[in-house]
C-alpha cells in the first residue's frame, strides 16, 4: 500500500456559498492514476481547483502531503499573441520555483531540455508555440508541467479536439509518465472509454452524485446512469472497456 | 533644418517627453494587446480624464492636506501645485483596474461589457464634473483635461521619466511572475503563483502608467501608442524579445518625428503623432501581407 498523499473528507466544493458538489471523500496514494469524469458543469474543474488550493472548500477537510503539482490546462485556454517559443513556454514551469531576483540558471535550462526530450519535442524547442499542431501544443504544456518536477500531475481534457493518432499517442505518453516517472496522475476527460482503460481509480462526479474507487468497482451501468442521467452499455472487448451510450447502440 | 532648430529651442521638453510617453505606452501596450484587453486602454484614458475633471470641483483639497502634513506652503512647492489632477486621475484609474482585475472569474458579464459600462460612465461623469466646475469656459477645461504634448514642462518630463523607471523596474524584477500570469493565469495559479495578486499588480502598473501619461499627452496619443507600436512589433517579430524592442523603438522614434511634422505643417501634435504611427503600421501591414 502506497503512502496516502491527498485526502478529502466530507468535502463540499463550490464558489462562494454556491455548492457545486458535496459528500466528497477521496483518499489518494502515491503513484495513483485517477480519472475524473462527469457531465459538463458537474464540478470536475471545481474539484481540481479545490485540490490545487485555488478555491477553498465550503465544508469538510482537505489534507495534503508535501506535494508539488504540475498542471496541464486545456490547450484552447492558452492562445498567446506574443511569439513565445516552445522553450519559453516550458521555461515558465521553472518560474514558480525560483525567486524574483534569481536569474534563470543552467540547472533550470537543463531541466527544461530534459522535459522537452522526454516528450519528444527537443527538435521543436525554437519553434513558435502558435505554429504548432494541437498535439504538439499539448505536449509542450505537458513538458512545462514536467519542468516543475511534480509529484502530482493534473491533466484537464488533454485529448480534446485531437485527431485519432495524436489522441492515442498522447494517452500513451500519459501512461508512460505514470509508469516510468511514478507520478500520481489526475486525468479529467469526458471520454469515458479512454479513462476507463488507462486509469486505476475513477471519480464519477455530478451535482448530487459522487463515487470514487477502483475502476472495476465503480464502473457500472447504474453508476454511469446516476452520473449522466443517461443509459450506457459497458462491454469488455479483448480485455478493454468499450462504453457506449444506449441511443448510439440502437442506431 | 531651421524648423527643427526652432522646435528644439521652443519645445525641448515636448520632444523628450513625447519620447518617454511613447516608450511607456508602447511598452505597456504589448501586455494590453497580448492580454486581449485593448479596450481597457481606452477605458483608462477616459477614466483618467474623469479623475482630472473631478479635481476641478475641489471637493477635497488633497494639496492642502498634504501641504499641512509636510508643513510646506503650496505656493512655494512646485510639486504640490497641480497635484490634485494627477492624484485623482491616478486614483480613478487604480480603482478601475482593481474592479476590473476582480472580474476575471465572474460569469454574469463579459469583461468587454464591464469595460463598456465603465467607459460610458467615465465620459458621462466627466461632462457632469465639467458642468459644475468653477472654470467658466468648457472648451478651456476640455483642453486642460486632455493634455497636449507640446505643453509638456520640465516637471512633467521628470514625472514621465519616473513612471518609465518605475514601470521598467517592476517588469524587470517581477518578469517571471508577470510573464507567466499574463501568458496563462490558470496554470500559474496551479503552479503556486498567486495569479490574482500578480494580475492586480499588473493592472495597477498599467493603470498608473496610462493615467499619468494621458494627463500629459492626451487620451488620443496615449491610447494610440498603447495599440499601434505593439501591433507593429507583433506583426514583424518572431521572438518575444524583438516584439519589445520594435514596439519600444516605434514608441520612441515616431512621436518626435511627428511633432516636427505637426510644427512644420501647423497641425495638432497629438493627432499627427497618431496618424504618423498609423501610416507606419499600414506600411508594415501591407509589406507583411505581400510577403505572405
């Protein structure tokens, strides 16, 4: 059993006095791989912001070990007008770790180079971030999160709007990060099949519904109906989950 | 050449002040344009003017208050004379940016909508303040409110120099934080940088720079030099460093050249500076378009 690093106890999350989701009990251990799924507006982002400490819990308790977060936002939220290079963007990951007056050190540069090499972007380091494809931008943002040297990596809808090869290549990279770097990973996605097949634990979240546990334990048609207010069919094909909305299946 | 000598002899601080004002606006403009809050620049220029108009009502005598605290006479102190317009334009602008910086995460109105409301209210209250001003001639008040490059004095030149030093110092010292939060505030917060506080600091610096510059060179000049040089920099440059270099160079070189043209052909200096910068922008844009 790995060491527990994050624990939500009877937590209610939301903004101001408006509760978005309540009854949250989560215990996350080192090297956990957790998927967060739920309908739009269910509170996935609010849960992440609460975890990061950017918003306070309305009720309950959150205890965190000495952990450092690496955060990968939805890439559509990062659209700079200034011509930042890939290297510039990844270097920003180091900014939170050094003081205002401290210059960028050779150690910072080495870590940035290593992060770029790990995600296979070294050749593109001098390219303009705006000129990259969606998949390359997402990898750049992952490299920036790695440059923080995190213990916990949070990815918010990383494969949104990607073509199929980039989509699976990115999921492979995320799995590799978990296996090789032993990172604790939170993956937010609306793609149920993806999440079910790569994570170990899953959080199902909706306004008045919350479930957390091992994938095999939580992933059921009843739980999905309770979360999405829609019917789903879950099947196993060659050992992999295939989750289909019932209306799609009928068609 | 004779015109140039006359200009330098008659308006030395106008030339030097226009360079400083151009550099301040073009530098801040890079952040305004890249943050996609161009309208904030327009709003701040109008809010600053409303602040100056408010000072003419003499409701609270800040100058007397400060003079009493410092134990000096207003008449003998050059700095305290005309301190109220600067104080109120700065106060109004800072209050505006504080309100604006808190609107990022609210979901009821767009930021543009909020800026639009502040914009029209600033213009409306300016008119109301002027109507109640003890100065009888409204045209005279308007001309005082809007500033003029040609009338930049030694004192105003020094204030502009101080604003430039202050702005550049803050952006140099806190480059990392300000660069990260203006690039991607959400991730900066997630990585432990307090985006709310840093964005507030950013907007206060922007508000200070724009309000004081507007006071001395006018709203048209200030707003134009917030947008045009940085747009030229973004159009031409392939590196962030060069965007800053080109924008600041345009901000420094074009205003004194346009003052020369204004003087030679008897135009108002502010509008001439704007049109000259626009023509440069047009040339750069066409060349960029032709080169594909």
